[in-house]
C-alpha cells in the first residue's frame, strides 16, 4: 500500500497554527483559573453551610447545601469535563460512546437538579412566609432532606432513557467514538413525546412556578404590611430585635436574590427554546445560543456570590474560611 504524501507546510501556516495554539492556551489559562476559583469557592460554601451558624434555619441550610453541592457538579461535568475538555484537550477515553453517553446523562440530571432544588427552596420560603399552619409540619430539617433526596433520585431516573438516545459517531479499530443521535430520536413519536416532556419539565414549568410562588409571596408581604403597627403588638420604643424576625428577613432577601438570579439567567435560555433568535441572522443566532447557554451555566456557579451578598454572617465567615470551618 502506497503511503499518503505529506503536503508541505509554509511558514505562514506554521505561524497561524502557533498563533491559534497560543490563543487557546491563553483562553484556557484565563477561563481555567476562573472556574478553579469558582470550584474552590463552592467547596468553602458547602463547608460553611454544613457547619451552620449563618443566621438561617436548618431547613433553609439543607436546601442551600443541596444547591451548592449541585453547583460543584455542574462546574465539574458541564464545564470542565465537557466545554473545556472538548475545546482544549485531545480525544480520550471520555469520548468513547458509552462514556460520552453517561457524561451527557449526568450533565442533564445535574442541571435539572440545580433547577428543581431552587424551586424546592422557593416553595419552602413561600410556606414559611405565607402558610403558618403548614409551616410547622413542612419547614423542618427532615422534610428538607427527604424532598432533596426525592428530587435528586427522580431526576436521575428520568434521565436514564437519554443514555439510549445515542449511537457511535464513528468506529475506529472496533472502538465506538463520540455520540450521535439515533435516527429514531427524530422520527419516533415516543422520543418526540419524551423530548416535549423534558422541555416542559425543565425549564418551562420551573420558570412558571418560580414566578408564581414569588408573586404570591410578594402579595402576602404587601397585604401583611398594611396592618397598623399597633396590631402587631409593638410599641414605638420596642425595636425589632427578635432573632426569629431577623432570620426571616434574611431568608426573604436570600429568596428574592436567588429567584431573581434564576429568572434573569434562565430567561435567555427560555427565549432560545421558543426560537426567538429566528429574527436574527446566522451570526446573531449563534451568538444568542452561546449567550443563552453561558448564562444558564453561570446561574449554577453564582449562588455562592448570592449567599455572600445576602447573608451578613456568611459574608463574615467567608473572610476567614478556615476558622469558620474548623471552629
């Protein structure tokens, strides 16, 4: 068999390839450093929340722990093992079709967990603020643990069929490489129904729920604040220093901060789902898609910043993380 000839490469091509390599290396250094810091911050966040003493209830702490844990998994699987690996590293065993399929299933499950843990936290705050009779039964550490575990388990089970969505993109030396959608994924009514169910489950339904629950919470707060101060049993000289009221105020601030961040970050992904970008040209559509996915992933990496901005005690502990963790 004749050997394939090698085309000569001129100096301009060599310089161009070198420039691309340097640019990629610089981008990896910049973005890799940022995501390493995000990973470390989320680890410290989990450690501080696990220790408690952040001025919030144990029930709220459980939900925040679940969100922070999933945030780390999003950074690991969605960003490091997918985006960064695909752009800056050569093919590896992670690109073999079975591993590729497993990675995709985990990515979907983790992002869905991040969304629904936020919904669970929002519903818990709604019950705490608006439903006094249900508060004692629902808003406790045991319920928060059970709800978080149930959400995680159900979403993992829901994403198992995704594994069977793919087939090898190519086979080299009897080894299947990469993932490609099966023809049935586009043609089979069962797959089409499953795909529509997924779109409703995440993110359309959560987006509607978080808007609805926050609207009810705001309405309740406005109605409550209309009562005269005298009916609340507080005199002018009685300053509101009740620890429970302070904790409730902090939880309200935290609720609106997390919900606001979620709504803003996911709004563009929702618009992309409904093909709003069709009015743009091809370059605009690509940019809109990239921005939508970046903001979606960024929402799963910024909750630690929200905690810092919303919780004074957490902010103080983050200044001395080692002391906060080990004391």
